[in-house]
């Protein structure tokens, strides 16, 4: 995973990205909580050791800071001849970097990885206001999301 475009490169998340603003970027999406450098590196290693987790980041080439991220989790199924489904999660582009098609590039990168991994489809959950963006990325609206939070 390594692609360049103007002032940003799309690549895989690395152990050094704690210091490049990764958690601050995620905080623009949701609550991150307290994550020490050690916690980050331990989780990064867990994800890196698994062929089913892929975290793409967009790095601003001029500043070295991360300006976007999205994750792909590959689920192994019994249906569809023991097929695989790619789940896209945690998509966020820094507020100051929006409008540069970084989100679209991140989604395209993850869809490409899902294809390489043999997934028969890619799915994601999003707010109604994000539907037009994901339609531009080639996804179509289907069904309803349900949730039960277990930490509340």
C-alpha cells in the first residue's frame, strides 16, 4: 500500500503514527479515550500480525502529519462457499484536508485490498448525511443498521 497524489500518500498504518496525529484524527470521528504510546504500539502489533486487519492512512507529505484514515476488517463466513466480507470502519479525514478526495482514495485502497483478499462484498455503516459520499465511492445504500452498545 503506497500511493502518492499531490501533497499526500496513502499507506498502511505504522508504529510511528502515534506521533503523527493518528489518535487526534480518530478523535474527530468518535471518543478515543486514554491510549498511551505503549497501548498504541501493542494494539498496532496485534492488528499488524493479523491478515484480516488493514488500516490505511493518508499522510501529508509536506508536514508528515496524518490527515485521513480508514480501516478494513475481513470477516470469514460459511455462506457464499466460505466467502469473506470486508467491513470498512473508522473513516475520517481531517477537517482541514477535506475536499481533496482523500476519503475516496482511502475507500478505493481498502476496496482494492478487499478484492485481493477474496472478499465477495464490502460493507460499511454510516450516517444518513454521509450516504452521498459513499455513493460517489461506488457503494449503494442497502438495509438498516442496528446497534446495542455493551459499554453503557
